[in-house]
C-alpha cells in the first residue's frame, strides 16, 4: 500500500487537543497503510527567534534564514517541536521515530542563497524509510536538512513533505489552517488543474505560504502522476473519508 505522507504545521502544532485527535486518526489509518509525518513549526520558530533577539523576515511565503539564526531554528524545529510531535504520536500508539530530512541520506539539498541557509530538498535514498516502515514505525520528520558540506538548512515544510512523498511514491496530504485552497470569494475550490492554478496565482488570489503549498502539490502531482490534496486539519475524520476516496479539501490534479 502507498504510504500516506501528512504535512502538519501552523496552529495545529499549538493545539494539543486537535493534534491528538488527528494522530488518533493517523493510528487508525496506519492499520491499513504506512504513515509518514512531516512537520513545520513557524509560530514556534518566530517565538524562539524573538527570545534570542532576532528579527523574522519572509519572502514569497518562505522564511529568510541567515546562518547565524540556524542554531535557534534547528533547536525549535528538530528539537522542541519534533520531540513534542514524537511524544504525542507515541501516546497515540504510532511507534514514532524522530528524524531530520538528511537521516539515512533521505534527501539531498541545494541551497537557496537568496533566503540564506535554506535548502531545496530533492528525494535521494529511501533505504532507511523502507526499513522503518517495514518494521511498523512512523517516521516523524522535522523540516531541517544538512547540506553536503555539513551546513544546517531550514527547509519549507510543504516542500519537504513533497520530497519525502516523492521518495516513497506515497500519497501526499498537505494540512493547513483553512479548509483547502480558496477562491477570490474565500470559497473552497474542490478541484484545481495546473492551468487554473496558474491563473489564480497570476491574479494574486493564491500567494505567500499557500503558493508554496500549491507549488509543492503541483510538483509532486507531476512527478508521481497522482492527485494531491490540500485540506484543513480541523476535522480529522476527513482523513478517513480521504482514504475512502471521498472528496476532501482541494484536490490538485496532475
């Protein structure tokens, strides 16, 4: 069975009750097929950077990550947030294993110099993931990678989830704080073709963080020749519906 790759982030990671409800659903899904979790943690990073006296800047929905900020960003994402995710996943019975994107050479990276120590992830070696999934573990990835020269890299979590999904040829679900991708009237778009997506970007309706999410979905849809879903996390039962091929959120067509 195709692994389900779930990207979690935003307010979900600050709402323990919602996170626990979602992880319980993940445990149910895992009785049928493998589950891989990929998380960001932008709000937590903002808080940590502020404590250390750093300013936060974003360009086109992605965080500018100067090298001097990376110990703090890494501590927040690969340390505090990942450990919290693993602890909640453990309580849900998921047998989680906390990882960064370079574990076992899973991903390789080029550096987006315009954004500082920011990595662009590409799938590389699936061997570690294949072993973990075969043994019934649930990988929990933080969105931190390591460059070939050992430099720590911040990776956009949507793009990280896309790379991991391409690595395992899985089913990608990008969870977000809204029900899916919305049109100019803030109504949910049930299906979105690449051509329609391009129009909405051109019109400025899809921008910032949602455009990054869309880019991740379109890239993965094209590589895997399969549809990708962008959905809200507020109704965990929607994931069960999704596994039964019922429409949920926005379906990005390939």
